């Protein structure tokens, strides 16, 4: 018997689940099809080492839109975000203002916490000028985030069309820009055009501070901290908020899979059906219209609307029957930049790492631990990647989630999440393939950590190394790009993913996009899925609450 739905969503990542929840809430019979045995896409929790559960890919939450949490009542479905406290940047001998380091072992550190007074005292130790500038910078970036935040909820205009109503969202943004003080207008232009390093160097003189803050500008991009355009990515990450506090980061209880499962629970409560281990082989089209999907099992499922939360390459070049799309559009898809540059190393350990600059257990391990001692260090890591090599001394963002959520590991033991830049998808051919280099990459990450925490090798009881190729194979992210496409300026807003197709519609009628390849970009945000679902409902004449 042929099954028929009002809407079928391809992919059970968090955006696909958000779309399904909103469609089902509006009364549409909705089905989600996920290829893997577990929901979440990149936001997934899995037990890789017996007894140890990891946020395998995505590992922290900040960008998840408050309106989604509120409208889907996610706390009722188990969402619980535990705040991280600050950022700790460990340094080696001679890398700080304290001669010989703070400890007998040598090495200094920079430690910013959520306690404003403590952070100010720490910054004054490095630079009284920077401490003063830090307050002004923080307030200004909050103002910039507030100005740009509404763009996260609007449908980008189609500048290729002739309907003046398309420009109304831009008119509102232009009016808001005109109301900004002249200083804020100038800063906004700088954020749109400058590199993260150049932007921060206008404010600060402390190298570890600039390097650590600049790291947010390179996440998900194949760019260095001195590359123009990375200042916007800095702002993109500044727009995250938890309980109304901008630039706040947290760990979901149960790992990032906890976010996906909460959204899935909300979708089911509205009547959505969700199937795992149901990989889609192709999108069924008739007369330039999507009418359903065919699974790899041969099963066909028909629907009035098909939404794809997978990236544009997989959607248009993998799932759509060849010859369906205009060759010019297919060429546009091929030009879309992915260029994955991130890797991940997940560690199971039987005790905590011990940093030379600040030995022993303590509060400094409860937040982010940033391996970013200087801007030169960050740029040199990028230099390796430019020539098809993973960084010999990479930038690492380390989190120990079990200090906030002990349920992720057996009593007394811990999991460590290491996000790594740079790991270019396309390796120098002389190195072989990522299958050849996976363990060498993992060893390099461990060696880098060992420079600051020498006991790291002896405490590891298990590890998982994810290369961009692994993320492509397992999660379905083309070239391993964690945002389904780079967040470069030419691939944002009305250009994301392509000019003329930024409104979640595609050249195929009733086929919509709802993943991170659409506006407003990547991260565990959910805005993409929400806006896409609301646009589908508007197109069907449904009331949008």
C-alpha cells in the first residue's frame, strides 16, 4: 500500500527535526527519514568507548534560537543546557608576562570566567589598557549582535526578482542601521570586511587574548585569522545566547544528542513520524515537481511537499535524478564552497589532564580550554592547511563535559572533546588519503596537548579520531564542512546557498531546503529549519502562529 504524507523531511539532523515539529504542529501529516540508526546528524551523542558517551561532532550549544525553545516547549521534552564557565588558555614557558611562568614547571595562562570582576583582574595583570578596552568591546559586540539578530528570523530577499516587496526586510534593516550611532555603523562595516585578527588588534595588545578571541572567526571556514571576512564569523558566534545572555555557551545534558532528542520528542508530540535507518536514494519528481522519495530499500513514499535538510551537493547532485535540473543550476551547485577544515578527537580518560601552568584539578577545567597562545601560532596552523597538510601544531578547543555532566562517563572517569583546526578535506597527494593519515592526525593532536598537559598520553583509555572524510562518510557532510558550506561573505544571506534561491525554495516545485546550507548558516541554531517550515506553511495558505 502506497504511503502518503503532507510533508516528508529528508534527514533527522536538528534542522530537519525542527522543520518537522513546526509542520506537524500546524496539522500537517509529517514524516522524517534519517539514514543512520541514531537521530541528530552532527548533533548526536554516541557511546564510542564502552561506558563513555560522546558528543561525537557538534559539542557545545549557544546559537539555538530562544523562540524555538519557547515555541516547541523543549524543556518539557528534556532539554537542559548546562552553562560553561569561561575560557582557559594555557601557555608555555616565556609565553606570558610572568617571568619563568607562574609555576615551577614554567608557563603562564590567560583565564577569563563568567565572573566579570575576576576576569577584569586577570586582564589587568596582562594589560591595564586591554582590561579597559574589554568592557567597551564586549558592550559594543552585544549591540552589534542585537542589531543583526533579527536577520536570523527573516527570509532573505530575492534580489534577482522584480517584486519590490522582496526588499522590505532590507528596508527595515537599513532603517535600523541608520539609527545606530556613527561609531557602531563604522564597526559594523569593519565586521563585514575585516579579518578577525585585524579587527581585534584595533582593541587589544595581549597576544593570547587576541588569538583566543579570533578563534571564533575561523570555525567552519578554510580561512586563517588574518583572512578578510573572518570578522563576520566572529560576530556570527557572538549572536549565541543562553537565557538572554549573549556569547554564553553551554553543554546540553546528555550531550548534543540531547538537543536533537528533545526536538524529536516535541515533533512526535505534535504527531510527526520519525524513522531511522531509512536512507533516501532519490527524490521522485514528475513534471518538474517533487512528489515523494524512494528509499534505498526500494520503498516509495509520496508527499505534497519534500524538504531536504542535507546539503545542496547531496540534494541536487545526489538525490535528484540526473537531467532534471538545468545544467546552469547544476554548475552553480558545483561552485558552492564546502572546503571542510575541521577535525575532531574524542578521548576517554581515567583521570583529568594536568596542565603545567596550573597543576591539579580546578575550576579552570570546567570551561573551554583553548590552545591558542598567539596570532602567529593560529596563522601558522592555517599555513599548513593551505598546502594540503593538517596543522603540525593545531588550534584545539578542548571541553571536558563530564565536569558539568558526570553522566557521560563511569564514576571518576571523563570524556574530553577536542575540536581541531586545521584538517583540510583535500590532502596533499604525497600524504596519501585521510584513511592513511587518520591516526597520525590524532597523534598530532595528542602531542600538541602534551606540550601543555604532559600526562595526557598516560590517562587515555580510548579515543575516536574524526577527519573531514569521516564526517562526510558517516554524517553526510560534503567535504566534512560542519556548516554544510563555508560561512564566507559571498555565501551568506541572499547568496546562501545561491542568488535567487535563498528563500528555501528550489528550482523543483514543492522541493524545499531546510538545512544549514540555507540562511542563516550553521551551528546548532535551528533557525533554518524553523524559517523553512514557516515558508512552506505560508505557501499552503496555512496560518503561521
